[in-house]
C-alpha cells in the first residue's frame, strides 16, 4: 500500500492513499460536520486490506471541507457549510421532518461547486470519467455527495455511498433522482441516530426507490456513525468494479 500523501485538487486539500502503483478508479469520500479533514482516512487501509490485490486500481481521496470551526471551539473541526446545530436539534425533537427534508442548506451550492471542481481535477489526473468513480460521504458529507451526484456532475458516478445522511433539498433532488438508476447506491443509517434521524434516512431511501433507483439499505442498531457492515459491503462492491484480468 502506498503511504498517505497530501494533494490539492481544485481548492480542496485532500489526503490521498493509492491501492497500487497505477490507480485509475477514484474513490472520493467526504467527512461530516465538525470532523477534521482526516476523519475518514482510516477507511482506506481497511478497504485495501479487505480487497487485497484487487485494491490496486483504486485511489482513495479524502477532501477537507473548506470552513474552519475554530471560532466555535473546534480547532480541528471543518464544515462543508454552516449548520445551526441548536435549530437542527429543536426541529428533530419537534418532529418537523417535512421542513428538514425540504430545506436547502445555505452554502450547499458553494460546497457543491468546490467539490465538482476538485472532482474534475481528480478525473483529469486519472484520465477517468464520472461514470467510473465512487463518490460518498458521512453525515453532512453524505448530503453533499448526494447533491453533487444529482446536481453537479456531468454524469452520475458508478457508485454512491450514503453513510448516515438524510433527505434535504427535496424539491430539487426529487426531480433529478432518476439520474441514479444506473448507479450502485449503498446507504447505511443507525436506528438510534439522534443527530440525523433514522426516519430522515428512510425518507432519502424512499425518494430514491420511488425514482427507480436500486438502493442497498443497511440499517443497524447504533448511533450516528459508520458501522463495520457498511465498510465491508463497500469493499465487496468495490471489488466488483475491478475489471477482469
């Protein structure tokens, strides 16, 4: 396994880990709100170990979100866009799910533009197309990558990973959801998630299914996190992307 390196794609600082000496398939994974840019980097060696020799074609890329949360007392924390956490918690506690699902977060368009710029540079570096890439994220990163897949990319990704994300931007996402009919969507969500409710994850799943998208939905008994079953299923799916020798 190649050691982790830091590279800038577009305007985003990224940690990069290659599965082999000549990678051709990008796997872009976006962290959640409040996490450091390196938060999900341990996924790469885990996947590489599970994949063995089949890891060689993959370049795992972990961009850091553009906004620092140092002013909020999180020196290493980053955000793709600002979140009023108190307001979010109040909406969740009150069960105002329709409002949550229809809400378009201020700043999501700017974050999408930055991610698309970075993805364009990544694809150019690997001489790849959007339809060859894997895109995904956790929590706020999951929302961003769903938004990017539906409203940012010239073509949908080969695979879209939604780890503890939720439905937002429904008036704009719903009409675009059919774009993902040829994309392998793997979604996980904890039943005891009190930050982004399980019901909001189900709402995202249901929107996609209604559009004819085949969603692999992996619920689990746990909080707002990524479980080992999800990571294992992603490794299985990545293996199936490797061209036969």
